[in-house]
């Protein structure tokens, strides 16, 4: 069975997903990548979104480093790297959210996540090429991100009097992912400490009764204000944090964390699965009350890619047959709803019933990342001896 999945995932990655982005996204004239691509790859918005520029640099650098050292993969990564290093940061070192096609600033988001993927792109490209300047800048940006998360006012996002203190699962997730990658390239003990703090942060978000990670949690010794935020559950994030934890436990010891991570993956799948129409909900209220997000009942591509990799990893670590049952269920849903047999790449957005709401393959948040990352990492795990 595993051989069947491995063969299909390799074919999907090498023959259908990666070629789609190589054929349609490269802006050889102005640099960087087009990510707003319709079903057939035609460009419908020429702006450059920094989350996705950094992610595509990372993805093609990772393909070069871990799939095959093809010069065209590195060429694609370099195209994006040169563009973002020339245009992505403001005079204070902060990252724009979007740029015009030729690199002029278009929008600030006042969140640290564009910087996260800028940093990841620099790091993986530096790993591929040995470019010390890229590695140095990646470290510099990482410590800035740590500071920006602790002090959001530095991104012109002040903490207001009516805003109760809360920990965001997204911040736990990105710090963990960056520290893992940094440690692999430059093993500084400070990154191990960030990983330990990430485990502690994940425990803070863990709901042991429901067996999942809540999106927001009270700070140590505090209490989360009652309201929709206190009940907010993002199945994709919860599952992604679960597999991040399993990765970082390769580097740090944390009693009980492996069991928590595996329970959270399984619990999130159980809680987040739509038993009427299939697929994972985008957002949920754990008490079944209305969410503020009107798109909550939609089915998006990325929670399913995160779940697919998570169950492959969980099976490889435990050998338990239940994970293969989830793999079959998730794989069947993803291939019947998101995979485009005609043009390649995946659709991203379905309604609750599984009907496509958008035919685009990319936009301001969907780019060359979740699908090829899941395919590559799953392939690697499936091929382990």
C-alpha cells in the first residue's frame, strides 16, 4: 500500500505540481513569481505577495536540497531570492505584505508572517548554495521575528486596553518551524531553547478532553476572556502543530509531548471531520456555536495536505493501522475535490458540500507551498526503510 502512495505522490509532485509553477509563475522580466494564477496558469493579478515569494524560494531550494539537485530548481529559487532581497524590506527592516510587479511597496499587514517565509527562503537557499550572507540574514530576521511576536507594537500593532492577553497557536507554530530549520543549518543552543519553549507553548494550547490544540490560549497564570476566540478551533493549524512537535522532538526531550502530539492529530481529525459531506472544516467553534468567520464551513486544500503528511508521519512512527485508515480517507477526499487532472496543481477552495467555489490555482495566500511540501515530505517518509 505504501508503495502505491509513494509512486502517486512522486508523480503528482514531479510531473504535475512543480511543472505548473515552473511554467506559469516565473516572472523573468521583473523578477519574483506570479502567484495569482487561474486554473490554466494564466495570470490574473501581477502583484507579488511576500508570504508566497518566500515560500516558493524555500520550496524550490528544498527540492534542490532533498529531491534532486537540478540546476533549474536552483535557478527558480534564485529568481525569487534576488527579487525579495531587493524589495521586500522597509527602511526599518520590516517586511511588506505585497509589492507591485516591479517591486514597489503596495501593502503592510502588520503581522510577522511575511518575515517568517522570507527568513525560511533565505535559509534554505543559503543551505543549497553555501551563501553565508543569506544564512546571516536569515538568523538576523529570525531574532527580529521573535521580538516582533513579543512586542507587536514594533509592527505598528499596539496592544489596546480592551484586548485581553492571549497566546496565538500560529506564533507557537512558526517559532517551532523556524527553530528546527535553523538548528539543522547552524546548531546554536539558543534554537534548542526556542524548541523547548514551543513545546511549553503547545501544552498551553492543548485541550486534553477534546484532544486538540485551541487557536488561542491564556498566558501562564491568566484566563482567556469568554467569547468566540476562546472557543475557536482551526483543524489545519492544530494538525500542523502536531507534526511540527513530532519533528522537533527529534532534537529536544519533552516527557509526554510525543503522546500529546499524536493525540492532537487524531483528535483534530475526529473533531474536524465533516461526517455529513466529508472533508475537514476550515474553522470551528468547539461548543458548536456560530463562528465570526463566515467561511468556516468551507473545505480548503491546505488543512488536507497538512493532515495527509501528519498521518503518514504518525504511521511511520507508530505502525498503527488506524493512521492508514485516515490516510485512505484523506487521500480519497483530496484527490476527488482538489486535484485538477487537466492542468495540474490543486484547486484550493470548496464549499461545505465539496463544490468548487474558485477555479484559481493561486492567489494572495495560496502559492507553491502546501501541496508540494506535503508531497515531498510524505514521499520521503514513505520511502524510509
